[in-house]
C-alpha cells in the first residue's frame, strides 16, 4: 500500500523553541493531508486540513499561529509548533489522501517539550 | 454532523477466543466506515472499510465487520484472537466524499495467553 513517512519520529525540545515535523507521501501525490494530535490513551483529534498550494483549514480551537502548516508540494506537508510549551507535548500524526478514497497514516511524531 | 461511539473502552480476551469490538455511528449522510488498528507509538493501519458495497466487510488479519444500517452499527469481529492482536482499535466515520474522519474514543484490546 501507499506509504506516508513522518520525520522526526521522536523529538525533545526546550520550552520556547520551535519544532518542525515533516509528513511525506513517498509513492503518491497527496493534494490533501491532515494533521492530528493524540494525547496519551486518547483518540485522534483533527487539527487541520492541509491543501497543496493554499492555506490550511484549522479546526475550531486550534491556534493557527501556534501550529503553522505548510503544504508546499504534492508530497510534503510540514507542521511547525512555534514557541513550544510543555502542554504541547503530544503524539502528532499526519495522513494523506491519494484520491483513491483511502487515507494513509504516518507513523507519528512524539514531541516532548521540557 | 457525524459521530462515532465505541461502546467498550477495554476488551480482554484469551488467545484463540473470539473478539468483538462494538461501534455505533451517527451520520446525516451515507457514511463510509473504517476500522483502524494502532500499536504503541505507531501510526494507524487500516483493517477494513465499508463504502456502501457489501454489508459484510472482510479485512486483513482475519478481521471482519458488518454494517447494519437499521442498528447504525459497524461492529468488528475476529473468530480467534492472536497475541499480536493486542493493540488500540479505532472505529472511524467519514462522509462519502469527504476525507475528514471522525474517530471513536478507541478500544484497547488485551490478549491473555
């Protein structure tokens, strides 16, 4: 099946710094990518929809200035957590649609903010 | 609006016995329904999906699910659990032409030897 790769898989940073997470579709072009956040032992919460070449659409309650999303090409979307704080520590997962009706998920990126 | 309710937060079974994970949904439109599995610190893997074709859907690793419109249910079953089935399972609903997914709260499956 199609492969979606996230990098880094683990990241630890100091409070106040910014962290960028990449989501790549390795063998298909993804016009739409989604970013989710997952707290421990909880379900996935959709943060935003990333569309290639246009601004991301954020879900209610998600700060767009805090979570910057860029979808500059058909195979890459990035999520930047700006001025990270300990409460931003979470598991972030992306998914990508290749237009076949199925979403493919990345392996996730665990962010720990000290 | 659409939502998903997974009726059991935790299911524990013995190896070799059947597994049943219950899911009810609500949707204003004809839904697509999915079951995903997540192993610790991993992304999600699609087990199976229903998209208005056959109501009994067979997936990977011996799992299957039945779409029952009258009961608004999409329960996941496996006749014989394996140790490797221990994981978190999510029931997910999507509008027919919308890739936005609504996730259930998840069901943790543990398998006893």
